[in-house]
């Protein structure tokens, strides 16, 4: 938690302040946002209890995975008369751009 300091002294100081830190084994952390899911693979997760509050610290490389909006997929299906699977694939390929996905499917 405090790099460059003596871990034993840090642990003693945290104990005096009533701070309790616990490492949590996790293979993946997912944070859902309006834009999609923020996925952190192979994270280092710490649970910190201090002054009656619990916080989590997550360290790792994150990747935003955009969720396909069901209404967008429905619109693409209606405009191109394609299957749901093809609509999803086209939307992913068009990086969420509905108009481009529709045009790509109509050209195919």
C-alpha cells in the first residue's frame, strides 16, 4: 500500500489507526457503466476497512467493452431484415455506429 516504506512499520501504523487491509483473490473485476462494462483481468484487489467504511482498491489493466443497446440492434434488424446475430456482429464491426452497421449490411 505504501511503496518505499518498511512494510512492518506501515502495518503497525495502520493497526494503530484502525485500518484493516485484506487482499482478495480475484481473476476478473467488472464495473458496469452506461457506456458498457469495464473489465479488469488478473487484478490485484485490496479491501480496506477504516473508520467504519469499506473501500476496495483495484489495480490492473482495464478494457472497456461496449454493450450493444437492444434498441440499436432492433433498429438494425428492422432496417436490414437480418437476424439478431448479424445485427450484433455488424454493430460491433461498426464500433457502435448504427448508421454504418445498417449501410454495411445493406451493401452485403
